[in-house]
């Protein structure tokens, strides 16, 4: 029997009303992402990429359709249950890092663990994750003392602190120079291979998309094409 996919959507739609106009940001998407895949979602601005990612991460409630995570239908979950699923099973990486400026690198890494009611050995786990992304010497530095690439490494470590099955990344290289972006892509791919973590990455970065296992292209809220990278 085949294992359930990491993510599956069935007829997923997210609609917005702007006066008399209905905007179909996500328009009936059927999609499957298998466990351990590294998938890039691409498309022009306004094609629905971020809205789709937010639905997959249970940050937005779809207008209709289903999001199944590892075979479990999330469509009927209330707000608290959705938050609990996010805390246990999903890590997030954002374009603008979203680190809290008053906290050190290791304290930022530990935030999801604290929100999920983590145990007392969290600091050791946070320091181990920072070592894994090459920042063990920067654990007590605040974001203003870190470069953009270092801040995104902290964000990647933070996304892994609860050992999620899935990491969702929204334009993770968008604020980085070419060399730093390449390093970050290599880091994410290494985590994907070594941990078996499923990555879904929204990106305009052609180099990042070329490193994915599969590319899904959106247009007007629908899947226009998808295929494995040669």
C-alpha cells in the first residue's frame, strides 16, 4: 500500500470579493506532493503562489476544497486545531526572515518550540540546529548583528526546531545576493536529503527552481504545467 502523500489538495479554491468582482486567487487546484520531495512553485506575480502556500500551511482557510497533510483532511479543523497542526507538522521560511529583533539567534530558533509547549532541553536543540546551518558561533547575536544570509540560516533552523515533516518557504532567496542565495539553496537541499523533510518553495529564482525535484507553474490561480527537472 502506498504511503499517503505529504500534501494533497482536492479542488482547492480561495476566492476574494473586491466590490462586485470575485478574484479567484486559487481556482480549483488538485495537487500531490510526495514525502521527501523538493518542489518549486513558480509563476508570475499575482498567479496565486503565495495564496496557495498559505492554504497549504493552514494560514488561510480555503473557500472550498481540501488540504490533506499526510493523509489527514484539515478542511474541518477549527482555529486552535489548525494552529496545533502548524506547530507540530509544518515549518515556515519567509522572504524577509521574520526574526524578532530583541531576541538572539538561538532564542529566535526556539520560538516555535515554545509556542508548541516544548521541553526544557530546547536551548541545546536550538544550538545544535544553528551548528547544523553553520552558525554555532553566532547563537547569541541579534538579527541586526547578522548578515541577510545569516538571518535566513537562522530562519531555516527555526523552521526545523519542531522536526516538522514539511517546510514551506516563500521566496527564501528573494532578499539575498546571488552567491548567498546559492549557499542557502544548497543548505535547504542538504536538509531535504539528510532529514527527508518535504520542501515546498515559492520562488521567482530560476536557479532555485532548477535545483528542485519538480516544478509546478501557476497561472491565474490554476496549475498551468508541472514536471520533473531534467
